[in-house]
C-alpha cells in the first residue's frame, strides 16, 4: 500500500508544496518503502522549509549508512544548533558514519557518547554491538547487547 500512499501524498504536495509536514510524511513513506534516495530528498526539503532537527537527523542517518561525509555536516549541525534536543542522535550519526567507513576506532566512542547522553538509547547499543562484531570483539558485543536487553527487554 506504500505506492498508493506515496502517490496520494504527492498529490497533496502539488497543492501545498511549502508544507514541511507533507515533505516529512513523504520521506517516511519512501524510507518505509526502502527508497532511501527519495527519502533523503524529502527529509532535506522538509528540513529546509522548517529546520526541524528530526528531519536533519533522519537525513544524517541515511548519509551515514552510505558512508557519505555529509553525515558529519548533519551531525555537527545538530550538535551546534540543537544540542539539547538532538545530541544523542548527532553522536549516533557520527558513529554510523565511522562504522560504515570502517573507522571502527572512531565509531565506538561516538556510540558511547550517545549512550552517555541517554542511557536508554537502545539503537546506540545495537549499533555499537554491530560494530564490535565487525572487528571480532564478540564478548564485548554480547555484553553490550545484554545491557540493552536489561534496559529494555
């Protein structure tokens, strides 16, 4: 049903192209439909219209998973402009970027920074564990996941 939802929302966007919420919804629909290129386009448009840090965080995460340095620009912007709201997401984005770039020694402290900001930030634990697995540190990965499960089973 995503295709129908995408087409329907595009019709709304034709009528109200300056509505950041419609761009955000379009981005989420594309993301759920596994179309990260279009999702990135619409998160960027939504952010440019309203400067919502969540749109920037979504865009940053997409860039990060691709190993695109634009992720670092997004994360730095989040840390400078929206530190109170989005610091943990900024550190997660940095960690994702460094992990995708095979710079695991830089990724792990970023995940730790995200966890330090919010101890219950499960996504940071999962990404940290995945990075530990990539570098064959299995016992630490298991311990990290056990902590995550303890926090939120």
